[in-house]
């Protein structure tokens, strides 16, 4: 096995391990945090994160530009252009950070007092939290410059280690502060402190990796034009995706009592964990697609497109079925019966929607690698507008369930379009063969080997959350083994065994 292949496998492993760790951490700590803070305080914290998510759209694709150009010019050992790329990105993100901080500060009173439904006793706390977050946003933006550098150098081991240490410390300290009796303001200060420490950590790491004496913000028109040209369509896609993701949370806070935000955000965060699978794979296959496209290797492009679609569907379909089947029981055992009453259907709808989105992930990556990032970007913009329209219509009628339905509807419309367009226009693979091998067979296997466990739901040991998770994990492994035996050809089985020995 080549060194590059080993590196790709290790990077995927680091990504999966990091996500699995935080999934476990969230599972253990979320019930205590929600119940101790209260649903209104947790809702305020969620809305703050929504607004920060909106403002990070000012990043304008510079993170992806840093990854591309640092990787390119670091190999060429062109230190002059390398410094210009990083300095220019630092300058743009520095200005974006200051702008976002100013906006959050100036709009603080308007948002808290007039936009959100916050009870009178919590208004002062909410305003303090917004001020703290406003300052922290500046550090969040400039840190983006330096988180991209280890990724560009394919040092996912470093980025994931930092993420694990910082995220674990932040979560456990939050639990500790709540245990000591501290409130939401203290949690906001903790989050701010971790953001500043993350900035200092990543800056130090980046300086050492690039062996630079200093990384300072500078502006160069030519460099800016080059970076924004590459990142513009990706930025449009990211902006539209964030609008589609966060608008529902904000509209829930506007139309409904803010406690309802918690009933949406927590199921959403659980459903979004399914995206770990296609996102981790996409980081590996993007350069592979690009290389094969450059070599005009049509046969292997089609083979990679079909196989990666099949792998994604094998990996995500069984967890989707299990999450839908046991959504209410899981939430009852995890957080409580009252929360499950409000959040179970939301979790089921969002889980199916995330799975549907995952169906098109390989198509999106393939389109970008072919230099057609414009089409996914246009679809994402369309989805964002559809989501806003559906949300405004459905949230006043059905509450948080309406928000979940709205978020799912635009995927039902856009996902088949993206898959069809990429498959027919770019890959030119037989549609019948692709849909049968890539989608129908993996889905059929997952249904056959996953759904029967639901027939055992009334057994007493399903009333223990650890037994429930253990059974689901065993069913997932059974599904993977069945897919390996029934859906992998001889070359794939050999490749898997060969790769496995070197992990």
C-alpha cells in the first residue's frame, strides 16, 4: 500500500474517531446540561449559536481557498506566495470578525427585546450572553485562518487532537460549572475562553508547521481576486446551506416561546450526526475524483462514483432506520418523557431528511471535482429560499414539527435533481445500473437486516438505554457484514482486506 493511501485511511479514521467521541460526550452530558440550565436558557444558547452560524457566512469560502492554495504552494516550496495567501486570508477574516462583532453588539437590544420571545427574568442574562458572544465571534473568525493550514498539509491528526482536547474540556467544564451552581453567563464566558485558547493554539501550530516567524494580516488585490474566484461558488453553497439549516431555529424563536428551540435543536444535532459518514468520505474522494478527471480516466471515474455511492448508502441507511424506529424510546430514556413528546417526531423527520441529503453527497463532490460547483450552489440557493417559505408557512401551524417538515421538503425536491444531473451530464453512467447497484441494493439489505429488531421493542431490556444502544450497534454491525458478503465484488473484498491490515 502506498504512503498516500495509508495517509488517507488514517485521516478518515481520525475524522470518525473525533466525531464518535463527541457523539458519546454529547450523549452523556446533554441531559444534565439541558435539565440544569432549563429549556429557556438552553434555547437562548442555541439561538446565539444560530446567529454566529449566520455571521460566519462572511468567511466567503476563504477557508477552502486556504486549504487549496497552501497545499499547492507548500509542495512547490514557494514561500512568498504561501505567505501572501495566508496573510490575505487572515486580513479578510480579521475584517469579517470585527464586522460581525459590531453587528452582534449593535443589534443586541433589538434581537433580545423585540425579535425573540424571552421571559422578563431572562432578558438581562440574554443580553450579557450576546455581548460575550459578540467578542468571541472575532476570535472565531480569525481562528479559521489557522485551522485550515493543518488540513491543507493533511495533518488531520493534529486538527482532531486539538478539537478533541478543546471540545472535551469545554463540555466537562460546563458540566462542572453548572454543578457548582453557575448560570448561563458563566457558560458563555467559558465558551469565549475556549475560543481564545483555540486561536492561540492553532496559530502556534500553523507557525511551526510552516516554519514561519510570523503570520500577519496583509491585503493584496491580486491574491484576493484569486482566492475569492475559487471560493465564490463554495461560499454560495455554504451560505445557502447555513441559511437552510439555521433559519428554522431562528423562526421558531420568533414565532414560538423560545423553549421550543430546544425541542428542535437537540433532535437536529442528533440527526446531523449521520452526516459524519458522507462528509468524512468526501474529504478523501474529492482529490481522487479530481485526479481521475485530470487523467481523463472515464472508466475509473464511473467505478469510483458507483462504489462510493454504494458505501455511503450502506453506512447511513441502517442508522437512519434505527433512529426513526426508536426515536421516542431513545429520547424518553435519554432526556425524559416530556422532551420526547415534543422532540420524537422532529427527530424522525430530520433523520430521514439527513439521510436523503446523504444520498446526493457523492454527486455534489463529483460535480465540484469536475469544476461544476456552480450547479450545486444554485440548487443550495433554491433550497434555502424554499426552506424559508415552507418554514414561514408551517411553523405557525405545526410548531417545531412544521419546522422539521419544512427542512425536509426542500431535500425531497432538490436531491433527485442533483443526483440525476451529475449522473447523466457529468459521469454518463447507466442510470438503471447506477440506481440499482448504488441505491436499491444497499437500501434493500439495510431494511432486511435492520427492521426486524423493531419487532423486539416490547422486551423489558429495551427499557435500558445502554441495552438499546448495544442492540442497535450489533444490528448495525450485522448489516455491514451482510452488505460486505452480498454487495461487494471480489476486487472490493480484496481491497478492503488489504486496507484493513494497514490501518
